[in-house]
């Protein structure tokens, strides 16, 4: 009698939320099916981040990313995965106007991509919108600290919390999104002791990026940690030099094409004898 293969089930929002204070949550970004399939073997959740505008499409910031681009990449990531919870960023301008507009766009993203949750930026100012979405069946991951969609207001990608006078406001942001119903919160680009305090101050998982090892989980942009990005922030650890490997590979290919070493006999088709 054949033994049935064990059914692979995706990580759910309640399962991820229950990891608060437990085994650290592993996350990476992904924007296409083939990289998502690789990340899926280790990640608890995969973020289809609006960073794809900069990483994949050469934009200077995330502000110009349209919703249809997020949906296209979100679909690809969902198709390429089986295990991880897939979270899709809501792009700039798709949720700030009102809770009703945010719901309409979040619902569209979830229906079109079949993702498990959306992420939006902003703390206390977005609490009403988060509550509105959650009450209507949209799981929301929040994002506080350095919020890339607000860099024009912030004056660039600046570390948050260097001045301790600002700490209470950032802690208040975290508490507000947690109270509103966010199931987790990304804490980006804040000084390490503040990230610890935020983690201790809320009952939902904190996902650090440029924050603290004491957060409940970590996330990095996949291309950054693989060494594919031309520039990376201080908080990124490069786990590989894929850019160097790719350069060597394409140069070797070019050399073999020019010398007619490629394609070889094993790479061409022959007629029937």
C-alpha cells in the first residue's frame, strides 16, 4: 500500500502571530516565482516588498511603484511557493486617503494575488485604517520606524531614534498598530536599544530590519543579502557574492561564444540516422 505524501500547509497569520517571544521568525523578500521557491524552503513569511521598484525596475525610491506591479509580482511569488505566508506591500497612495480606499485596494491585492496578508507603512496615524481593514477580514502587517515611502518627508533614508526624545513616539506607534489589530510589525532602521524596547512593549511579533537581534524575527531584501545590489545599507550582511559569480559566468559564456566553443556537440541537435 502506498504511503500518502504529507500535505504541505502554508503558514497562517495566527500561527505567525503566536511566534511572539518564541523561535525567531525568518523572512526575506522575493519578487519572482523561481527565487520565491528557494526562499520558501526556509522562510516563515515572504514579503513581496515595494522595494521591487528599486531592486527590479531601477526606480530611485518606492514612491513610484504602481499597484498593478505589486499584483503582478505578488502572483508570481504565490505561484512559486507552498509553505510560507505571503505578504504583499500596499504601494504609496493606495491606502493613505481613507480606510474605505485602503480596503478596496487591499481586497483587490488579496483577490488578485491570493496572498495571505498585506503590509502598510505608518504607526499611530494609520491605526484607524488598520482597524478598519482587520475588522473586514484583511490581515495587516504594520511597518514603523524608517518608512521608505515617507523618505521625501524624512529627508532620505535616515536612522530613527538617535535622539532618545523621539523614543516615546515610536513606542506609541508600535502600541497603536498592535491595538488596532496588526498581527505583526516591521521595525526598520531604528537604533538597537529602541528596537528592544518596542519589542518588549507590544504583544505582537516585531520583525527587525536594521533594528535588533532581540526582535521576534528578521527580514532582509534577498538581493541585498545575496550580494546582487550595487549598494547596501550598514545593516545588511552579505551571505554570498552572487554578483561576482554572475559576472564570471557571463564573461565565460561570452568567451566561449567568440571562440566557438559553445555550443558544443552535447548542446546541439542531430538528425535521425
